[in-house]
C-alpha cells in the first residue's frame, strides 16, 4: 500500500510544469498531503482523461469526507462533459481557434458540437497551416435568447480542447461548486475543495531571481520575483519584465503590474537565459528592488 501511494505521489508530482519545483520537492523529500495530491492532480493533469484516472486512483486511497468529495468530483466532471455534449433546443456552440498563443481569436458559430469539431480541420485546410503543441480550441455553449425571453446570461459553459482535439477541461456554470455542495463562499469553509485548496510547496526561488512562468496557453513570460522571506509558499509575487513599469524603468510603480503566479507554474532561470531585449531592464529593476527591499537570507 505504501509503495502504491509513493508511486501515485511521484506521478502527481510529475504533472507539475516547473522543473525547478520538482527538483526542490525531490531534494527536500517533500511529501504532499492527501488534499495536496488531490488539488495538484485536479489542476495540473495534462488532459480530462488523465484527470479522471488520477481522481479515481486517489478515491481508492482516501477515506471519509475526502473520499466522498473525490467521488462527487468525478461524478460532476462526467455530468458536465455529458451535459455539454448533449444538444439542446435554442443552444449553439461557439468555436474559438488559436493556433498559437498570440494568434487572433478566430470564432465560428456552429449548430452542434459535432459541427464545431468538423470546422477545425477545415480551418487548417483553408489557411494552409497546421496545428502545433500550443494550439488551443475553446468551445462555448450558448443559449439563444428569444423575443419573449427574460434576461439571462447566454453562456452555459465551455470545453477546452488541446492539439489533436483532446479534451482538456469542461465546465458548465450551473454546476459551480456542486461537488463541494456549497455556496461558493470560500473564506470560512474548511471542507475539501480541489479548486480552492492552498498547497504549500518548498521554497525554491530567492529574492530577485529571474523567473519564467506559463499560462494555460503555453505562452512563456519572464519576470523578477520578490521573495521577502524563505518560507514555503503556494505562489510567487512576480513583476513581468514586459510590463510598462519595467520597460520604461518606472520602478516606483512596479507593484501595479505584479502577478501572483502559482509555484507549479514558476521556473527559476539564470540571467543569461532571459531574452536579450529584456536583460538590461531586468538588471536595472533588480538593482532597484534590492535597494528598496534588501534580501533577507
């Protein structure tokens, strides 16, 4: 049993995008709690099928409330996929195609989910191009509002596909927090929640380090991290190097452009790997930061 749990933890840790964090976890022999494993598997699984598979494995390992919650989470994931694919009267599917993270958001209104899937290869044929590892498709299911309808939001949910049209995630908004059986008011809730659980990871970035971070689109961004203590954390306070405050050396206002980047999406990098056009700005910003907020080693 212990060996199976160790293997499951290794597999879940392998999902983490940040190589720097994975190395630190191994170096410090850091063990994820049950809630940590659930949240990490849910958030960083490579696709929908992998997410369900890992949740099922965790369900068999858990006991009590956490096991019950994981069972509900699996059930709701499946219900959302079935519900999203089910045709409905007065509902259409809006297909969004981005073949690269910076590409224009191409949009097509489709009568059915199958029609949306059919359009994807036709798009690449029409524009004589090919999908790649960073290609993303978002399909939004929308309600058509009639002349007699009362006001309501028209967006019912969305499904995201990766290259190869693999399902990455699905959400139907009316299912929000159904697995948690709560109102969504999370501040005073101590019940299990894969979305809201704060996983604390070992510290692997120092004050002023250059970092690379990623969004779901796969686009790489670069920044400088502010770390005023060496305590374990769930996220990093990062100043993007392409922000106006850094580019124009308006360092007194860099806090306006800061982002909170989850630790699993943050990669520590060496200064010489920063794109050349950003390197001088990084050095100038680093000097300002170390003078205003000295390192605390």
